[in-house]
C-alpha cells in the first residue's frame, strides 16, 4: 500500500501533468481524485470557457482610457505579468480582475491627462541630468584637477567647471573639455621629457663618475645606481637609488675625510721637519762659527787655564749639537711613523670599501656572483678575448624540478640545494673561472681560456659530482634528488652578452626537452645544428640517464 509520501509525490506529479497551479484547492481535488480513482479533467470544471469576444473590446476601451493614477507604462507592465501566467484559466481570471480595477479608476481631467505624463518624464530627465552634471563636476574636481600642474591647464579647467555649473549646452562644454584634455596632454608630454632628461643626466653622471673618482668601488656602486634607474620607474626603485646615492656619498665623505686628515698630517710633519732642519742648520752655522773662533784662540793662546776652558767650551758645544741631532732624529722617526699610520688608515678604509664593493657583486645566499658581478666579469673577460684571442665559454645551468623541491620539502631545503650547487662548482672549477647566479635556480659559469669541447667535459663533471651528493631533509630524513640541465656556448667574435645568452638558453631548453639531467651544445656562430661537432657516441656519453 502506498505511503502518504508516495501519494503526495503522485499528487504533485499529477498537478504538473494537468498544468494546474499548486493551490490548496487544486491539490485537494487532485489528491481526492487519486484516492477515489476518479478521472480528473485537464482543466478546472468550474470555469466557463473564456469569452474573449466580450473581453477584448473592454480591454481596448480601458487601454485607451486615461485613468487617474495609472500610466501607460504601468498598464503595459500589468499586461506583461498577465501574459506570463502559466495557464489560460489563470490568464482569464487575471484579465477580468484587471479590467475591473481599471474601470473602477476615475478618469483624468483634460489638462491633467495631457500634461502629467510629459511633466513626469521631464522631471525625471531633469533630475537625471542634474545628477550627471554633479557627477561630472566631482570628476573634474577630484579626478582631473590634481593632474593639472601648470597654469594654462588649471585656468582652462576652472573655466570648464564654471561653465558646467550653468545651463550651457553640451556642445560648448565638449569644446572646452577638449581644450582641457589637450592642455593636460601637453603638460604630460613636457613632464615626460623633463623626467627622461633628468634620468639621462643622472645616467651620464654615473657613467663618468668612475673617471672622476679613481676608486674601483665607486664605479661598482655607480653601476648599481644606474640599474635602479632603468625604465619603467617605480617608487621602490627610486627610493632604492636614493639610498644607494646616500650610501655612496657617506662612504666617499668618510674616505675623503681620511685623505684630508692624512694630507693635514703630512703638511704638519713637513712643516715640523722644515722648522727643525732650519733650526738645526742655524745652530750648525753658529756652531761652526764658534768652533772657528775657538780654534783661532787656541792657536794664539799660551796659558794652560785658557786652553783648558776653550777645550771645555768645544766639548760642551759638541755635546749640545749631538743632543740636537738626536732630537732631530727622534722627530724624523715620529714623522715617519705618523705618515705610515695615516697611509695605513687610508689603505684600510679603501680595503673596506673594496670589500663592500665585492659584497655588492655577490649573491648573499649562495656566495656566487650576482647579475652585477656577472656583467663586470663578462666585460673583463670579453676584453681579454679581444686582446689575446683566447676562447671564452659560457654554461647556463638550471636545477631540475626545483619548484617541486621547494613545494615538497620547503624553502630552507631549496636554499640548501642552491648552496650545494655553488659550493660544488667552486670546488671543481679553476680559480680563474667564475660562477654566477642569474636568478632563482638558474646559474652561469664563465670559463675563460676553455674551448667549448673542454667546457662540456667540465660541466658534465660538475653534473656527475652534484648528482652524487647526498642531501637529506632534516625533518623527514628523505634524500633530495639533485641534478641540473645545462647549455654550453663559446663566445663568438663581436658577440655581446644578450646574444650569447640567447644561444646558451636555447641549448638549455633543448636539454630540458631531451629529458633533463644532461648538457647540450648551443648553436655555433656559423648557425650549424647544435651538437653537430660531437659524434653520437660522445653525446650518449655526456647524457646522464636517470
């Protein structure tokens, strides 16, 4: 026997089939018919067939009639709701009620009937226009005026805002607005030219700062500041450049003060020495005169007591001269010591500044060169290639699955992997070679005096040693797999860094696509296929298969 829930579902299903409204009366009739097994007609039996012939003339009459408090828009909305009803019976009932309501409304007077809808529309349009005018004024005041820095644009904007507050035509306002936009555009063009000129002036000063100040650390810091002024500019980069300039000025002022102190010390020592030597020379002249006079007295003297007194005077003068000579020697030694101490202070300060300059060229995490240091080393090695004609090979390394290592084991483990690669590279490469961090997990090896074939062996040896390392995560004790992919290229004549980087990066991509954990040649300068200079057996040897 069906449960009450089954009967309720059957009742709702039957209501849907008959397209009846789920009213309590309809639900009750369908429920009872299902219980009694009686057939239910598809429409409500109590409703007569709609008399559209009588209803349509009434509808047209009430539609054309002007009722008080009822607009044509409201009539249309009510008819739209009527049409949306689901059944004809419901539509007929709603239509009869609608016609009753419309016919019950009193008619408007003639003047009210003719003017009220138009006045209503005019009021709404006027109200909307006022709102848009106010919104436009607020936009000009708070959105445009702050960007008008010059008198011309400010004057034109004031005139436009004053005109917008009156009942001026939109066409006139549009003409004035175009004048304001053109003035602002001219201002922005001028400001951009001034900004670019100031940036270029700063770059020009930084480019030649090394010529004005011979210390190498000054050139390094100037390069760092110039990099901060690369477009597009941002407030953070401007602030960083300002801090770098302040640091440069402070360090230079400290060095300048030490040099000035050393110069003052040297001048004081020289003045002291000149005075002491002058006094010594004057005393020496007097001493010689006294000695000559006493010698003459000795030659003419015949009395023993007189001779003894003369000899005693000579001995006293000699002792005084010896004492003065000793004092002069002490002053000379002290002057030499102070000069050496001042020179040591200058050398120590210059050494500290050079050390800071070196730190500016190093990646703080791994100890490898950063981009600034890489640029400086590449420029130096490239000049050597031009002068001596010796080869220079670059190798671009990228750690395999480094993002997965970071995501799985954490950033501390990722940092340990980066440090391990740099440490292994420094152990295996020569003192003249350099390792630099390009950013993220990408590194660059600079191998001077190394042909490309030999450099491939160097990089492959590094790959083997790095992959054989055991790096264990402290928290889990899991072994971290280590490997990298690399591309190798030899510097071509007249090739700059962006060009060789593009070649070596393409070789690195080829190594990644070939399965990772391998080293690939870059396209040579003559455009031959990468790896074509090596036999296939060598390529198989140089590829490490997991």
